[in-house]
C-alpha cells in the first residue's frame, strides 16, 4: 500500500511543481504581460500605492511560485507551501471569478489540498 501512496504522491508533486515552476519563471520573463492580463486593477493600485510597482509585485509573485515549486518537488516544508499556494490560487479565483481559464485552478487547488492532507508514512505499526 505504501508503494502506491509514494508513487501517486510523487507524480502529483512532479506535476504541481512543473506548473508552479513554469508560471513562476514566466512571471520573471514576461512581467508586463502578467500585469496587463491578470493583475486586477485594485492590486495594481495597491502595489503602486505602497511604492512597489506592478512589475516588482509580479517578480514577487514569481519568486513565490518558484519557491512553491522547489518545496513541492523536494518535500521540504511541502505541507506549508502547498497550503500557501492553495490560498494564493483561491485568492486568484475570488478576484477573477470562475471563468474558462481560472477554472483550471480548482483542480490545482484540489491537488495542493491533497498534499496537505496526505497521510504520513509510518515505518512502525
């Protein structure tokens, strides 16, 4: 039973890490696109209001996503970063509403919650 759990968790972790790494790196490569296409106006006003700037905020989001990817891939503080990433995506879902693009985040949130709730492996009964 533990082999099945280990391999299923590993495949889930690799898939989620790839997604977060992809979007995190892309936020560094194309911050202007992400600001214009996906950053809500109130978040843009907030970042400018605190003196951060929208592209710097996008770099911060990108760093968060890369750190989530590394955490999920390595298992280091995985539960904490999976919970933080689920909250992050839930925030995106709330600010953008359920549409044909954001609906994918529902599945990713479910995968992150599965990692948070995944049973610990017990070596002794």
